[in-house]
C-alpha cells in the first residue's frame, strides 16, 4: 500500500492552503474514534498543540473547548479593560478599521507578526515563537475544524496516528487501517477538484508512468505535459487517467508548425505521486537507470500481468 501521508511535504507547513486533504465514506467516523481514544489519555489542548507542532505551527494556545473565533474574542475584552479605543488599536497595529472589527469577531485571522503586535498591546498571553508573516493562527483553525469534518488534512491524520501509537497502542497497525479508509484527495483551495486516492499500483497507473517515461515532461510548479504525433495515444492516456485518478485530459493541437498533439495540466497531488513514489522530478528529463527503485520493479511486474 502506498503511504498517502507522505504526500504532505514540509514546505506545505507555512500555509494551510497548501495542505492535501483526504476524504472517505467512513474516514470521518474513524478519525472521531481515533480522537476519542486519544482524549482518554491526554487533554484536548495537548492534542491540538501536538497536531499544530507536527504541522510546523509555532503558536501554542490553551483552547480547552474554545474555537479560535471564541479565543480571539478575548482581544476585545482586554482592549476595553485597558481603555484602548478601536482607532488607537488600528493605528498601533497597522490594521484597517474593517479588518479590526473582523479580528474581534474571529472572522479575520491575522498573520503571526500582527498577532504578536496585538497581543503585546492588549496584554494577551500567548506562546508564539513565530514573528514573520506566517499564518499559524489560520492553520490552527483549520486543524480544529478538520477534527470533525468530512475532509481531513493528511498532516492532521499523521499527527493523530502518532498520538495513538504513543498513548493508546503501538500494535494495532492503525496507520494502515486509516489509509484504507481514504478514497479521495484534494488541496485546501476552493478551486481544487477532488481526485481518486490511489493506494496500490494498478495497471492504469502503471501505463501512465510508462507513458510519462516515454513522452511526458514535468515542469514546476506541478505542470505535467505530454506530446505525441498520434492523437489516439493521448486519448488512451486520458482513459488511463480517468480510470485511475478519476479525471480526463484535454487534448489539442501543438502550438507552432508541429504536426502533433499535446495535453497538459497542473495538479499538485498527481505531481506529488510522481515525485514521492516514483522519483520523477520537475526538471530536464535524463534517461538513466541509476534511480531505479523497488516501486519500479513493482511497476514492471504490474505491466506484465
């Protein structure tokens, strides 16, 4: 089974909008069961702060049963207690009036640099080692909401698995059980289209990889492209994509005077599959056997079946 949790990369930690989310018919139920067993051993704040740290978040807050929105409401209370007007807060923190009202209502989650500045002015106690333009608060909010959501970030699933193995049981192979519940994947962006979560190297995927090795190119960021003089070859490729990842490809004539056809698309998750499991990189193609791996041995055996 392919370890789908590896599709989350360290470089995604800075902004939750880069996170890969997982969905499945019974995944939410399993995640809730996982949490309930963990919470019998540790507190909710401890669990959330562990998940946040695991996602590279440097902010620690004692939420207990509060949401991030409710936690932010303390800012308004402290502002009133300190006799600081909204105009003064806007000027001191460099925040527009509209954004300041949203921050008080928990509708706008400020970057770490601004959060530290606000906390210092009103005397809000936080443990935040991040002083840049990262969005630790927004990422924390995503984590909390995902704990009871149909779509769960892979980095959250990874953290829950680690907690389970640490505090509940190391012998249940809980990771494999959870991976088996994942059916679909998407990125935390409104325009991200869910695709099938491929957990085994099947024949359509093997054919895609073979076609990529022959005629495919991979450009940053996340652009995959094929070109062939026979449109039938690309139509077959589109069928393999539909059978594996669940979407078809758009095919058109090549630009310029070339008598050929092309298909190209950007998809972060498909790109991660190529990089993580099959060692394809977004760079100039080099034909070499130096990087052959166990997965390619499995690929060859799959094609020959």
